[in-house]
C-alpha cells in the first residue's frame, strides 16, 4: 500500500539546500519516496517558492524542478483556494493556502512541515519529516 503525503515548502528547501538540522529527516522522507513507499503531493506555490530561492543562489532551478515534477503530483492553485483561505482561522496565510491545496488531494495521509503550529486548525494530521518517518517505520 502506498501512502500519500503533502509536502510544505520548508521540507523542499531543507532537502535542496541541505539545511541543518533538518536535512537528515528530509533525506529519510525522500528515501521512502525513492523506495516507492510514498506518493508526494506538492503545491504549485511551493515549486514557485523553491524556484525563487534557487535563483537567489544564482543557480538554475530547472534541473531541480524537473526532479520534483517527476517525483510528485502537483496541486494547482485557483481562486477557490484563495476564497477558502481568506476567512479561515489560519494565522499564516501562505500555510492556509497550502492546507486548502492539500485537502484537494483525495486520501492524503499527512501534511509534512517543519511549522506544525502554523497548520492549526488542520483536519489532516500534521507532522514533521522526522515524526512521519518514525511513524512510518
């Protein structure tokens, strides 16, 4: 059985930029994907944010984006996502957008983020990469 997880932008950044002390947990999560044990969902907003951060480092984002485009399903943003987020209880607007993008995924098992508190009041379990890997194993 394959599980589905929605990755927040910070997980992608931790992995791509090898940010410590979060990199090892991101690697373990991505290893589960490489072993075909997980299906990743990523919002188009996260990919745009990732590309901007890569370009700030004077690097070409296209090769890295291609990896994610091959490894993940990409959720779209539309007007409805914004309309749902606007009146919501999410204090962090961007995380609200991520949440409402995540709930468009049928049977998503968890949102993986480093900022769990920003996903209150999520109806989907919210875990760090390390927590998810421990639960998975």
